[in-house]
C-alpha cells in the first residue's frame, strides 16, 4: 500500500500511477483534547484504517500525481532521527573534503551517534527546499527513510522489523559549517519526505535497495542500502537504546558518497527502488 498526503491534507492511495482520494477513512481517527498524544495518528491507527482505506478507494476520486501538491506523508512525527556517516564511502569523502568535515575527526556512526532534526524542518516534495543561507554551502543528501510503526524502547535487532510501518525517500539537506549537525540540518524545509509512504510489507529487504539522486539531470549520488554501516534494523536497535520510538517517527538512514551543493533553481530528482521517485525544486528563502 502506498499512502500520500496531498493538497489541503487529503489522504491518497497511490494506484497505477494515480492518486485515489480516500480521505473519508480519516473520519475514524479519534478526536483529541489537549494534551495531544505524541506520535502520528495515521500511523498509530494504520492497521485499523486499512480496510476503511480499501473501501474508500472503490469510489474515491482519482487524480494524476502531477495534478496534486504532495506533502510529507507523515504529518506529526515526534522526532526526526538522522544517521551521520553511515556509508563508508561517505566517511572517506568527508575525510578528504574539509568543506564537509570542517576540522572534525571523521570516524564511524558508532562513535558519533545519532542526531535529531527539528520537526519544523519537515516538508513534502511539492513544497521544495528554501535555501536559508545562500552564501554557505548547502548540500543534498539522499537517504532511505524508515517510518516507525509501533512504539518501543531498547528494541532488539531481531525484533526491529515488527516496529516498521513503512518507507519513503528522504532528503537530509545540510548547511555545511562548524556547528552541530542538529543545528545546521534543522532549517525550515531541510527535511524532505516523500513522495508517499510505502507500507512495510511491500519492501522485502530494506537493506538491499538501489537509490540515487540527480541534480538538473546529472547523477550525483547512486548506491544501495546494502552498503549501510548500521543497517536498518541495527539503526532501530541503536536509536531505541537512547530514545523511545513512537509511531510516525522518521529515521533517515544515512547518505552515501557524492554529496554536493545545490543552488536556487536546481531540481533534485530522487529515486529508491520499490518506493518511487520525486522531484524537489530548490529556491531562495
């Protein structure tokens, strides 16, 4: 199942290249009073909503993907988790390029740990990236994004798959500089998620997916998730040792070699096998 959020927060089921409006299924979500529980309600109740989504699709209005504005398929994550230097070839390029390293000693993800991106940085592909500091280097980083489905803390690697709701394409946009990653990577629009959520059962092995990004038609990054240092299940184990993972939390799994700067007017085309593709435009803030 492929689910998207589009236009004025409509829920769409992606079928045969079209989007079927299944927003009526959202009527089954609970109405909350303050304080609102942490986590994304769609993901919290996804299993219960599945038959309602399938039923709504029978008579839902169909739209072409090109005719809608795609937002982040996750609206309310409790956190966005980043995995730095999680591909060995990116570690090597970071050691050689001080525009990336800025004097930091580059070791392994196990040494550095994870980082958090502000939830306010989250956008969908149609919203694009607004460069906040055009006088500094702003890099693209394409990544597999994992969406947490079930809450958990201290999750064993062997149990990690049961905590996954699905997958999406992530762009961990980055301003280069000496500041801590959570600061430089949390600018508004610097966490792009899309084009939709692909539910977990559609991806047989998240640790063997080809993915790439082109900028203005030129391939900049191309790899496979089999080259992850900490693979998807190890990342869930690692993250949950420090954070309680909640439904809708987003784990951006890391980026391979080939990161590079973008400028206003550039178009980034990102693809991941089994998920799809999305075009994201860069503009000045």
